[in-house]
């Protein structure tokens, strides 16, 4: 409804208000009149009537009002079959437009995430605040500012044309993956995972894949999220403590999600040269295909990370490549690359750098150094579950080191 109304009134904030008004009208009228044959069409027609009333009150009658009036007269408040067919035809396009406007680069990343979850995910302000551990007022302000910015900048409610499409689509994919990652590995708080965010990101990704079926990166992102989500049940222990990938019980991995992910990856690979999300999905697929941790093709994973580094260079990608190199060719090989990343400014407060370094040092028997790295990683993370795990590894290094003397 919000997507369809935004196309009409060209104001996402007003569209949301009109949709809410129509839902309130339904709550008031349906208990007495009964649920109409096509509830969606009834709601949309009611919201359009309210849009006309609002425009009249504001004395802004124009051709759009006349067009809406003719449409409503023909549709007879949504009971006409032709009206319902038009509603269904427009729905997919409108939803895609709403995705592009919610994730518009004119907005900050935080605002894009909040607005997307509010409009497309249907999450309340309180739910978004709980998910990202910020106050409700902060989330509310982000959403209000986002709507004002979109109106002020006159952001068009449309699917962008080439060549802008690729950049704008990457912004949509970035937001969806940010939501998924926050659910998959919570950056702060008491919980290791927030499954509701993972599910919402997957839902949005699947919708997007239906709306733009010829974009390989969309299917690549869906494949990546499906495969990663398949491990959810195995990523925490009985008390909610983290269970690392190599220690997980793979019988608990969701085979349906794995099959869906592999199918999405195959579809993505047929659509053209692999992009960053397709390569990340291929890496996830290497883990999914291995029946045990020992069967993992670490050499193949290292090669995929190297290809990813060429396409999307990043210190985090290099850190992941170091882990793969260590697993394939020994911890000393991985540590050499990690040590090169130690001076990288963007990783200065990234807790996974000392965490990985500590793991490699421990495998090399340099336990005192490993303990210091785990303690430094624990001090940097904002997630309580992860901090507990890292401190436990530091304590294990201390005990093992003392026992060896």
C-alpha cells in the first residue's frame, strides 16, 4: 500500500500516513460491514479517497486529483475486477521503486537501514531500536529526517535508468546485507545473533530477486544469505554461547536453505561474470558442500578471496584471505599476511584482527603472545557473548602455557 500510494502522492511520509488511516478505517468498519471480497483493493481505494480529501483541503487540485477521481469512479471502491487487476499489476513495480527510494544514496547508511525496515519490513520504531541497541527517539529521528530529506531533494519515485541503476542497486543490496549481518553476528549487546533481522533481510532479498530476475548480484546476495542462515541453529550452544564454524555440528545445518542457496548461486553464475556477492556466496558454498570441517576446500576458498580482493579490495577481505591461507598452507603463512595488516588504520579498532592473530599465534605455540591478542580483541568487541569467548581463549592460553613450564 505504501509503495502504491508513494507513486501517487510522491511523498513517502504522507503515503505511510494514508496507509495507516486506511487501516484504521478498516478496523472501524469491517467488524460491522464484514471483510470485503478484496481487502487490499478496498484499503487502497480508501487511502486514495483520503489522498483526494487531503489535496482538496490543501487546495492543490491538479490533473492527478482528476485522474484519481476517474480511477475510483471506475473501480467502485475496489470492487471492480479491472481495478483489482491494475492493483496487482502495479504492485511489483511500486515495491521495487519503494526499495530504491528507501535505500537512496542521498540518505545516510543508518537512515537507509531504519527507513527500509520501517517501510518494507513493517518493523515498529521500538523493534528497530531494540535490534540495533539505540533509543527509540534516535530511530524515530532518523526516519523523520530521511523522509524530509527525500521530500526536500525531490527524489523521484522511480526505478533508475542505466547507468545509474547499477550504483543504486548496489545501495539496496548493501542495506539488505547490513541488516542480515547485524542479525547474523550482532555487533553489540548480550545476544550472539538476532534471527528476526536475518529473516527480514532474507525476505527482502527474495522479493528483490523476483523483481529484478536478471541481476546476478541480487541472486548472489540471496545465495550468500541463504547459505549463511542455514548455519543459524548450529552457531549457538545450549546457553546461547557462540559456536565457531569449525566446531559446529553440521548435522544441524538447514539443508533446505543450503539447497536454495546453491540454486540461487547457480542462477547467478549463469547470468554473467561473478561480482562481489556472487564470490562471497561461492565461498559460503565451499563450506556448505563440505560434510566435515576437514573436507573444506581451503585452497579454493583462498583463491576466491583473492578474486574478491581484486574486485572489491578491502582490509577485511585480506584478513579473511589470511585465515583461508592459514587453513590451506599453515598458520605461519596466514600470520605473515595478518602482520602486514596490523598497521592498517581502518582495522585499528576491529576486534577480529587481534582475534585472528591470537588464533594463529596459539596454533604456532606462541601462547603468551596469543593471550595478549585475545585479551585485546575482548576489549574491542561490544558483544558480550563474543567477549566471554575471547577471554576464555585467553585463559586457556595462560593455563596451557603455565602447564608447559
